[in-house]
C-alpha cells in the first residue's frame, strides 16, 4: 500500500498530496530559513513525480540563492517548499502537512549559523553545514 500525505497553506489556496515514503525531517538552522519562517526549517522531501499540487498558480517562487528557490502562498504567505535547482525532489515544510503526519526526526544542519535565542536540546546528529 502506498503512503499518502496531504497538506497545504494557511488559507487553503494551495493544497498538495504526496505518494510514497517521506524522508526523515531535517532541521535547517541557516539564516535564510530563519528569516523566512522566524525560527528554523523542519522539512521532509518527496520526488517531484510523487507530488500533486492544487492551486499551483497561487505558489510564488523566490530565488533565495544561486542554487535554490523557496515556494510560498501568494495569498497568506505560508512557507511551503524548498527546491534545489536541477534536483528531482522538493522539500516540504513539516508544518504544512495535515495531521497525523507520521514524520520522524532526522538531524540538524547549518548549526554553525544557528541563532543565539534558542538551544538545540535533542540528541539528534548535528552538522555545522550541509552533510
């Protein structure tokens, strides 16, 4: 049986459905993720071929670096996706999934760039940058 997960933005203008197993959560502490969300990213990813998007015309893509772009709802501003150029998968923010998510924690990245107003208090592996 194929795993199906659904989710969307705050206002409902963007909805998605994924098929298949989702990757463990990666927690990204880089300054770009913090500036977009106010804290840090918790994201999984799915093959593009296993992602169905409703309301795709409501997603605005922002080129945040020379290697990636970030997708958000143009109506409510919900941060939804992170997409590296040239790769066949899309990262999806954990908070956008409908519950139950059945997502599992994985590891922390860009810890060297972590803000000073919070601590990482779990025992998950940590990497200064991208592993």
